[in-house]
C-alpha cells in the first residue's frame, strides 16, 4: 500500500477513535452529573414524577410545555386524591426549559402551573396541585 493511503487510513482510524472516546466521555459525564445521556430516549434524561390532586375539586391537567412532554397526556381530568405520573426533564434550571403543565378548574379557569425543576434525575417526586406555581417560570415545590 502506498504511503499516502496508509497515512490517510491512519488519520481516518484516529479520527473515528477520538469520536468514539468523546461519545463515551459525554455519556459518563452525564451519568456522573445524575442526568443525561447521549441517547435522548434514555430514561436517565428525565424524572418520572407525580402530579397529585390534593384539592377537594376536580382539576384538568393540560398544556404541557418543555422537554419530555408525553404526547399521550394532552389533557387529563383528575378527581380529588387522584395521582398522574408524568415525565419531566432533569438537569434544567429555571425558565422556559422546565417541563410544566397547566392546571385548570372545572369552569376552565387557570388554577396555576406545575413546573418541575430537578438538578438530577429524581423519580417519585410528588407535586401537589395545591402547591401550584403562579407561572411556568417558577419551580413548583415537591414534597
């Protein structure tokens, strides 16, 4: 094999090797941070949390915004005491990137918002409807 082809082949192998190492390093870093993976569908990228209707009235959960809004949860009516498990992005700071849901009363009035902020993946957090935030940019306290 001519020298030029050997050099080109060596450079190609080195570039591919560096890319593979970089992908593994990114995955390891995301795992160490507690949130994130190079695979966007990986459960390490979101937290499974519960919205709990702890009020004495029915409410509607709808209008999900942000990362990991599930297409099958477009509008859900919750009776008093009823929970709803949803996915929310983890590792997201305040603001528009948080996953949030609107809460409406039976007459359609906006009661507030459940805005999830978790620095790390944290499954099982419970967000009571009674603790709803006034807007989507304010994190809702979990219990």
